[in-house]
C-alpha cells in the first residue's frame, strides 16, 4: 500500500487527477445540472481549444523556451481561415490547409529569428506577438468574418452523445505528440536540449534545429487552436487568442512541466486542461462572476508550482 | 604517437594562457597532465577537444595535422572527453544518454529495446552492472562518471581525456575507475589523465606532463623517473616575485572573529580558527576544497549547523548577508567578479556607493548621482582606478580596475572584517601588485582579512598565518614567515595528504 502511494506521488499528475475527480463528484452533488449530457458536451467542447493552446506552449517548455505569441498567432490564423472562406470563397478544406501552413510559417519565423539573431526567445515572441496582432486588426479593422460554410460551422457544433466532433482534433494531436516525444529522435532531441543544452551540443545535437522545430510545432498547434475556435464560435472573431496566454502556461505547468526545460507531461497537461475546464464549468453552473475564474487560475498556477517544488525537494530530485 | 601538440600558444584578452606548450600521447598509455589552478590545463584540454583553437603551434593526429573547429569534430576524429562538469541529461535513461545522437530506429521510431541492448554492451565492456533503462538522475555521482566514460567509448575513442575524474569520488569508487582506466590502456587507448592528486597520478600514470604559467615544465617524463618532490617542484616552481613586506604588526592580540567547531549545511566539519584584528589570515586549498563555501557560511548565506561563531568575543548568529554587512561589518570580495563582485552595466559610482546607499540617501531615500560621486571619488583616487569619470560603466574597465571597484565598495562601507576570495584571478601583474599592496594597507589600518587564494606566491607573500583546507576540513595551520620554499612545501604536502615531505625538508 505504501509503495503504491509512493509511486503515486512520484507521478507529477497524480495530485491534479485527484482534484479533478473530487471536484467532479462534489459538483455533481451540489448541482444536478452538472451531470446532464449537454453540460458535458459544452465542457468537453471548451476543452478542445484550450488543450491545443496548452500543447502549443508545452512544446516550447520541452525545449526550454517560451512562446509569448501563442495567442496572437492563433488569432491571426483564425482570421486567415475566416477571411479565406468568407471574403475569398475558398472551400473549407483548402482554407484549413493554408491556414495551418500560415501557422507553421509564423512558428518558423519565431524560431528562425530566435536562433539567427541570438535574441532571447522571450523578447522575439513578445515582438512577433505584437506584429501578428497588428496584422490581424489592420486587416480586419476589428470586424469579424461571419459568412462561413455551413458544414464548417456544423462541425464546430455537432456531437455524438456528449462528445463534440471537435474533440477528434485534440485527440489526434495528443496521440501524435505522445509518439513524437516518446519515440522519435527529433522529439528526444527537443527534450535533451531542454534538459541540458550544453550536453546535447557536446553530443553532436543541433540546438538551433531543435529550437526551430519546437517553434514550428508550437505554431501549428496554435494554428489548429485558432481554426477550432472559429468553428466553435461560428465566426472568425479578431479577438480570438487574446485570452490564451495564461492558460497556455497554466496547463503545462499545473501538469508538471518544468520551467527550466526538458521535462513535460502530456497526460499531466491533458488532466490540467480538464481541471481548468471543470473550474470554468463550475463557475458557470454556480453563477460566479467569470472574472473570478481568472483569479482562481492564477492561484492554481502558484499552488501547482509550489507543490511541485515541495515534492522535488522532498524527493531530493532537484 | 596518436596525438601530438607542438609549441601551442593561446591568449585570451589580458592573459597568455599557454606559451609554447607541448604534449605527446601514445597509444596504450595513461598520460598525466598536472599543474596548479590557472597553469593552463583547461585551455590545453579545450584545444584538444575542439572547444578553443590555438593561436599558434600545431596539433597532429596519427601523423596528420588537424584543425578542430568544434567538439563534434573532435568526437568524429576519435577524441572524447569526460569533463569536470557532468554532461548528462538527468531525466533520460542511461541507454539514451550513452547513445544520445545515435539512437537506433525501427520503422522510423526510436527502438528503446535495441538501445538498451546496445547500451548494455557498452556498459559490459567497462564492467558496469547498471540497468540501462534507469533514469540518470537516480544514479550516484560515480555511476554518472562511468556512464560518461561509456558514452565516450561508444564513439570509438582513440584518445580519452579524463578531467579531474576522481574529484567527487570516494576512494573505493576511484579504485574502480582506475581498474577501468588500466583496462582501457591494455586495449590500446591513449588516456590523458588530469588530476591534482599526486598519489593517484604516481600510481596510475605512465608518463607525466606538467604546466606552470602556461609553459611546459615537464614534458612526457616517464613516471618511473619521478619523485613527489620533483613533481611539486615542477608545478609550483620558485617564488618569482619580491614579497611586499607588511609594516604593521600582525599580532594585535585582539581576536576579531573566531569559529569554534563550526559545521555547515554545505558539509564543513569541525572548523576552528581565530582571525585577529589587523591580521591577514590565508585560506589555501584546491578548487572544491570548500573555501568559498566557508566564506558564504560566515556571511550568513549558507547555514551554520553546528559549533559557534564569535565576533569580538560574543557569540553571533548571522541570518543574512544584509545583517553581516550592516550589523557585523563583514565585507566579501567575490571570486566571481563579473557575477557577484560588480554590476557591469552600472557606472563606477553606483558600484562603489551601493554599500553606503542608506548613509548617503537624503530625505525620502533619494540618492543622487552627485552624492555617489562624492562618496566614490576619494576611494577611486586612493585605488588609482583609471577612468576619466566615475560615470564610466564598470563593464568598460579592465579586469584589474574592475577588481579595484569591487574592493572600493567595501572600503566605502568601512568594514571591520573582509573576506577576499581569489582577488587576482585573471588580472595583469601590475594591477595584481597594486591589489596586494592595498590588502596589506587595509590590514595595517586594523581591518581583519580572510584571504582565499589558490595562487601560491600570492598566499605566501600576503598571509600572516595560513590555514590549509581539504575536503571541507582544515588540515593544517601555521605562521607564515614568508619564505616561499618552506611555506609552499608545507602547503603542498598538507593538501596531498601526509606530512612526510615537510618532515623531510
């Protein structure tokens, strides 16, 4: 029994899983509406975008960098996909492919600027975030694109039972990322560079290449999040992405990622996003002011990092 | 000859690290590289491993001249190194660390079963029984060291550099390492073994090369012809400088600072000494002996876990550096000038006045540039800091002048006790001489100084008494009569365990 407990506390995400389960059970008792099929659909659908946003930052944390342009990049891609379909009449599938490519390119730009100029990635992505946002509002004049193909909007709102169609995307991305980080050379290189870039370099791994790769994946994930957000809302709002930054850091960190790099948890990130979704859902059901959700999220990040720190010291692994 | 370096020189701004240094490595030998801190060993290693490039001289491998531009190229040529700092990825498995850039694939995915199998082979080759799937961060330091050797060997290394490999090993672990080194020698590898420890070098190595001040004082001499005395002689040489004489009396009879059986959180045990008013107490030891850590504990930066510390005869417990400075008037000149001594991006005036801000602040805590210049000017004059204005950024000054600024702030603070850590590392001879004079002057003025230095001539010239530290304990203490031969021999024998040399003199 003791060893089972020992094993559990060694897992970064065991604590938040317990929190999710306890929270869910409590909520079911307090508010019977929680257990309705529709409520679950709404909650799961809200998780789809958050999860991709979280992955977008998690990849950067893996390599020991940060991407502050996650939201601006996703927002730009959102209006690109909307604009292509509304103003240009491009069919759904090609529009999505082009928008994804734009996201990957924007990530490439972030990565290229970081390794090429030697400027801290924090500053580079802070600058590109502003640039992406500028293009976004400059092009749209803050007016959303509303005329989207019916099947695209239907995909964003459809469901099988309590499962939204949208969930398929983050599900696939989760599996791909899990394989990437666990079983591909490039994925291992990213973690190696994040864990000890000096050692990785001395072993003949290209640190620059790893950083650029991470930025491209981050850009693609943010782009996918942007496209999903458009499908979910039924319109390409220029404000999409403006509130992503906090959650992008919150989920991977609550899930056990190290800010120093080289250590991430995909399961942890997924559970953390579930936890955040649950909190948001609870706030709605209990009719709490939404601004308190933001407050609670901040408190949760501090608590999670503090607990991780405490455990690292306890286990002597720091 | 597997590897030959012929008359290699290398300069860094302000320092000539290597002057016509030469070394030859043969297949199937363990070759020792020795020398004091700062003698040029690290520079030589960095040239061999492709981190630095020499300014002049040649490097030849298997008779062919080579130019290495990166560590990667060195690895490809068959030169692998196990550096002093650990170069492993803590959260990766043993197998993955060994095979990092050459992980086996199956259907495009990493085949961990195969990786474990290959790694087990590499581990078996050096007689290591470790589960290759174990995460590296769960291993002991000695095991990590072995993993690094296995990693180096996985590259088919012909030349293997081991930089201070036993520094953090117990004697049993070191013995295992030596068996491995001997076994690799049988297999025909050329091993360069860098170490401070004379005993292990004499018993393990076939030949020895010694560096002093960047020059080769012994080049590839067979170990059989060597004695301890000759090795020490080659490493430390003779005193070249005239020792500046103290004018004041060192023994004031007043104990300023006393440590009684102090133990610290960083691992010191049973540290006892007295520092008198107006005395320069030297603390000698090799890198890693625990000198800087002791200074940090006195300053309240690290925790004191046992024994007691007295200032002016009263037991004190210092909880923070701020308290050390404000309440007990203890100053610390850091060995890490650039990171802990000065703020490079700030002007000289700020750097000097930082310790006295609370004194020069006006109403509402307002500090003006004028006040800082006023406080700094007499000190800058006294220390002869060469600068057109005190508004000059410290980052633009030479190393020597930076060090003067680092000292000046403690003069401004008017401290009673000054801990000085490696005051003259990396600065030119002239500034060095000046700083030595200054340290003497400060002590003459009644300041109590604890001087940490690995520079033997400096230690012998300045210190009134010398403490020798090894493995976080004080192993010798004696009054220094400033005779270089006597003091340096006594220090060296204390460090290299056993007193037989000093008794023989």
